[in-house]
C-alpha cells in the first residue's frame, strides 16, 4: 500500500515537470483526485450528521447546537436538491444568511486582534522580539495609512521606501524557510518514510 | 519534447538537492557523536498536555486545520496527522478520549483512519467511537465555529492546533484564554503564526512546524530534517548574497 502510494506520488511529481507530454495523464489523475475529494467530503459530512443525531438522541449538553445544525443542514440540502445549486433564488438565500454571519465574525475578529495586540507585552513579556514586533506593527500601520506627505521630502521618501521594504524582506526569509520545511515534510510523506519511522 | 522553464528546473534541482542532503545527513548521523540539536519547545508542551489529560481525566482536543485537499495546501500540512498519530497512541486508555476536529473532508477521513488505527494498535477497538474524530465544518469559518463550543466545555485538558490555519483562527485562541485552556499552535502559515504570536498560546515559529518531535517519536527524522534545513538555509543565504553582489556590480542584468 505504502509502495503504491509512494510510486504514484513520485510519478505524479515527475509528470508535473514534463507537462506537454504528460498533460493527458495529469488531467486523468486530477479528475480522480477531485472525485475522491468530493467522496471524502460526503463521507465526512455523513459522519458529522450521524454524530449530531446521536448527540440529540442522548441529550448531550449543548445538544441544541446539534438541533440547529441538523435543521439548517437538512433545509440547505433539500432546497439545493430541489432547486439546483445554480438557482439564483437559492444562492440569494444562502448569501443572505452567510454574508451577515461572516461579516459579524470578521468584525469580532478585528476586536479580538486589537485587544490581543494590546496585551502582547503582558502575555509575552518585554523582550527584543516583542518590542520589535510591537514597534514594527505600529510603524508599518502608520506608514501604510498614507496620511504623511513623505513624497515632498526626497530624503524622507528614500528612508521610508527602504523601511517599507523590510516586511517584504522578512516575509520572504520566513517563506523560504517554511517552503523548504514543507518540501522536506512532503518528500518524507511521498517516500513513505512516515510509516517506516513510526 | 518537454519545455521546462527556469522555475521548473530550479524546483527539480532543489528536490534532488534535498534528497541528496537527506541521504548525506542520514549517513553522517550514524557516525556523528555530537550532541543532538534541540527540538522546538512547542512540542514539549504537547507532552505536558498529554500527561495533564491522563492525570486530570480531561479531554484533549486536537485541531487539524483546513486540511490539504483544498487549494494552496500541500503534503506538508499532513504534519498534524503525524502528531495526532503519536498523541492518540498515548491517550487511548485515558478516562476521557481525545477528540480531533478537521475543517476538510479529506483530512477528516484520513484522521478517522489514524484515530481508529491507534485504537486497533492498542487492541481496544471497542473503545473507539466515530465522534472521537469529526469534520468540524467544510471550510475555515465553519471549522472555527464548530471548535468554539467544544472548547467552551469545562472538561478540556488543552487544545493542540496543528495544520493549515488562517489568522482568523485567533478567535479560538481568545476562547482558550477565556476558558483557561492551554493552547499549542503550530502551522506552516506565516500570517497565522504572526496572529497567534500575540496570544498566550505556545507557538512554533517559522519552519519549526515541519519538525515534529513529540516524546520519543520522530527524533531521528527531526534531527536529520533539521540538519538538512540548516544546510539549505546556508546555501540559500549564500546564494542570495552572491546574487545581490553580482546585481550591484552589474554582472547580473
């Protein structure tokens, strides 16, 4: 099983680099992956529905959430089947519920992030890392607001432009490190080393 | 004929280089008598949470993130599953079983196999229940919304979040702080790491996420990967400096 998975993964990786020749093969595999992904989602949702039905049946604490979930899931599912997932009316209903919910969540998120940013020194203490984190967050927040007429002063403009490149430099450094880590972890999975080591 | 562009060639070179360096690190690791590299502190926190869960008879929650079947995620995001496998093998006989939550169908199915496998390995399949592993929701926001009420329960020993996350997941950290539930966060996403840095959570910074070393598990792999990562970092840094000098001196266009 592991050998089959590893060989398939390596072949797929190799095929990615020889696109014009292997395009048809890649499309077939990609279609299989899409179908498989859809099936896994279906299986996972079935499991979720069964679990929540069980919670309702045994009267687990907070089972009202389960009731809401089952009711909304059933309504969405039935209307989706009856009217089709492309139906404009159906999509409007979904949007009318989902948009306010997600907007409210994002509003809440802004507040939480702000309060967390204020608490950082209490939580992490005063160190070079926290001070530089807090100062740079404030500095780049103000710089990117665009309120300061820095373009009028050429020296200031050069300094601020150089400063504004710092987050990009830092992000690139972090991303290169994270990408290398991701490739190493992925190659490990691809070669089936996960099973061998544990 | 295939028409490999510059980026493809670079990707092939990096992959071959990583494979070569890994083999070299494995060979050197057998001969080396040096002190092993220190493992990321965040993974020691997982050990502590496991013991707390056993001793206090409380539930350990595991968040596996938004998974790896969606766009923009990769095989590296299965690191959470690796940790879950080890965690589950340690907490199978706890009074309160550990619960895993994923915000992706594919990840939920894989996690189901991992959790069930842990019970099978412990020859205790009669203790396994399908709600030990759940799909929290088929998307990041749904995942957050489903995890929050579970976190609000009184009998939680801690929460381990490992996988692909967005900065929005900070809402979970806020809830954990309010409920005094210890939180360990490790993700490959840099924006999510920055968001969680301002919380009380123990976090893995940079590429530490890809070097899981919990308890005695994965130690060899972690050591070898760390060495390869260090060598690659040196190579990349040297490459960048040389390229910058060449660019400044006008050799590179």
